[in-house]
C-alpha cells in the first residue's frame, strides 16, 4: 500500500493551504483560504478515498 500523505500535502501547499499546528497523535491541523476552513490531515493516509475527502474539505477537486 502506498502512502498518500506526502503527495496530498504537496497539493494542499500548491493550492495555498497552510499548516497551522500539530493535532492529537499524528494528525495536523491545516487551514484553507479557499473556503476559510480548518481541517485535519493524518500523517499516514493509506486510502485514496480518505485523501480525496481531505481535498474536498479544503475546497479542492479530487486528485487521487
């Protein structure tokens, strides 16, 4: 299984999203200026569905 997290974070940064703070465990809190929402990014995303769900929360279209 591949890890989608590095590629997901790259997409988020390119879209203008930024890391805000460390969350609980291996989760991070990010901010999207596109829709002014904070969302959670796990550091071990193994599912493309989860990666696409994070992109949707950030206001972006599917990439995986």
